[in-house]
C-alpha cells in the first residue's frame, strides 16, 4: 500500500478520537439552565449540593492563586540598599573643602541584590503551577464523572424498586382475592384443607414480598437523596411524576 493511504487512515483515526473527547459541560449541564430530562436535572442537583464538588472547585481557585504568587515570587528576594556617604557629609560641614571632595565622595550609594536562583528557577516554578491548575481542573472533571455515574445509578435503582413494588402489590392483591375465594369455598366444603392452606401460604408470601419491595423503595430513595442533598419530595421537575 502507498504511504498516502496509511496517512489517510491515521488522519481518520485521529479525527475520530478528537471527536470522542469528553465534553465535561455535557457531563453536568450548566446550572443556569434547568435540564429538560429528569435524570440530567438530578445530576445538576447533585453537583450543586455536593461538598466534594465544592471542594474540587475551591482547589482550582487555590491553584490559580498560587500561580499568581509564583509569578511574583522572585520579587521577594530583591533587596535594595541605600547609604549616605559620611565623608561627603563631613566635607560639606568643613570650610576648607574643595570641589574635588564631592567628586570622589558621592553623597549617597545605591545598590540592588538579586537571588539568581529565584530568577533562573522562575520558569520551572511557573510550569509546575500551571500543571497544578491542570490537575485541579481534572479533579473537578473527575468528580463530575463520579457524581453523574452515581446519581444515574441510584436513580435507576430507585425506579426499578418502584416498578418491582407495583408488581408485588398487584400479585398480593391477586393472592388475596384467591385466598378469600378459597376461604369461602373451604367453609362450604367446596375446597380441601390443603387447597385452603396453599392459598393462605401464597397470600402471606405475596404480602411479605410486597413489604420487602416497599422497604427497598424507601432505601433506594434514601440513597438517591444522599446524592441530591434534598428529599425526593422537594425535587421540582415536570417529568418527575410521569
């Protein structure tokens, strides 16, 4: 194959990879706009109320402030000296001084000392501070990914628990109706004791399953509320009750 063909394949792969880079503004949609879909809105709430998210954002601010200080750090080691020349002062007081005294003895001395290491290491320190900002920003992105995954996972579990509860509640109703019918039939000798016992056992098992499912709904709701920072009843979204 021609080299141009390999170059074309490499270009296509590079383009595909760049097109699949993560858009972290889509991981957590901007908070100034209420998400249309309920799951995305729950992710917004969790990010807004997350202490870990707030800490990550503050770490970015700290990194940026540290970078500002690093850019000015070399000025800390600059030292200026200023001295009045005592010989010159004495010559001004003496009546026998000539003009040459002022030429050889200036009125003052001024000097500046600079820490060479601070100057030479400034570029490296600036690069490190930029990397610290980069790391802090990616910690924010990492928290966004983690919060999104956890919120959507707990919301899915909550929805599943509610659907299981509905199914178990319907099964309990059917078993209850069958038990009542079998109880009446047993009283009129139209059903055996074994049939009555089996209907009774099935009904109580269905009742227990419904109670367990109801408990799982509550537990999954509590786990979701832990991420949201709000009670489920406080969440206001048009799609919530659909």
